C-alpha cells in the first residue's frame, strides 16, 4: 500500500477526530504525495528544513508555525527577504509541511505533556487525574535549586529564569509546558497547593510579577521558566514513537532545533 501525506495526517488526527477550528493544516506540499521518510521537529527553522531536505524527507511534522505567527499567515511578509528565502527553499524542495499543534495537545493524555514527563523521568510523580500536578517522593528533600539542576540535566538547558528562593523546599509542583498564558499560570498557582510552577514562556509582567508578589507576602511560591522550546521539544517524541509503531516501514527522523537565544 502506498503511504501518502494524507495517510499520515489521517493517522495523526484519528485519536481526536477532526477539530472544527485548528491551526493544524498542511502548510506546503500535496496531500496525495507519496511518503517514504518523515522528519518530526518542534520548529520548522530554516536550518531544520535544509537538514530535512538533505536527508531526503518527504514530509515534515512540526509543532510550531513556519512563518513567525500562530496562523502561519504570510501576506504581511511579502517582500521580506527572510520570509521569501524560506518560502523559496520550501517550494523548490517540494517538501510537505504539516503543523501538529492542536491535535497532539488534544491527545489523551496530552502528547506533549506525556513526552515531557518521560524525558524528565517524572511519569510516576504525575497525578493520574491531573498530570500537570506532580508530587515528589516523601522522605526525600528537594529544593528549587535541585529541580533546576534536574531540568538542566534532562533537557540540556544551560540557563533558565527563576522567580523566588532557590533554597525553598519543594514537595509538589506544577508543569505547564509551552506558553499557556499568564491567566492560565496564575489560576493554576492560585487553585492548587503547589510550591513551584514550571513553565515554558511567560509575559514577564504577568506570571513573574504574580509570583514576586507572592514571595514578598511570605508565601512559599517559586517559578521556573525554561524557555518555550525546551519545555515542549521532547514532547514531540510522542509523535515519533507513534509513527514508528504504526508505520514500521517508514523512516522517521527527529530533528532537534538549535536554540535561537544565547546567554553570553
């Protein structure tokens, strides 16, 4: 049986069923094109697309947008050198690009969250009824500093932002990968008995300031901001594993993105 782009898309959508409104659409290429090799990545950067082309990939599955905005709208970028060069690379390669954001987050459990828990070796710590909540083992001492060290080790992060006392004890924590927004972060902190919240990205004048105020009030609260990419990238291994299991004859590569920001 010939495996096409649409075959893969249908398989990735199947656990949820078609969503009435979604950014998860085919951004380039043909749905009837044959697929022999797939690349899965967090972000379709110019370098990652070039690597996929060099590997002979027919289809890219990306979590985040290609053209610098949530809806992948390109009209406002017409004539922009960076946009035009990236678009030219994609069009000349003939490669198909599908964004898998809403569907993978709608898997049960959330595909990105469960992939991050596996990468952090925290699956057993997650509450089965609310996997964003983690309870650390009794009898062992943890601090914000030790959690930072664990994140650095498991996710390959050199630097991250912390609000609060690094020596504060941690018994329970929340994990919200990505950028769910200040209101989501603050409601999570306010509605659950946790010492620490780990997120990917914040508006600094929202979540950060809420936690600073909590600390100044004498409350045992802390915030770790890992950066958006490192908070979700390992979660795309869920997609890699799903595709390899269902299509053993296909080559499925995971392309890790280099970090855009350097701390110097």
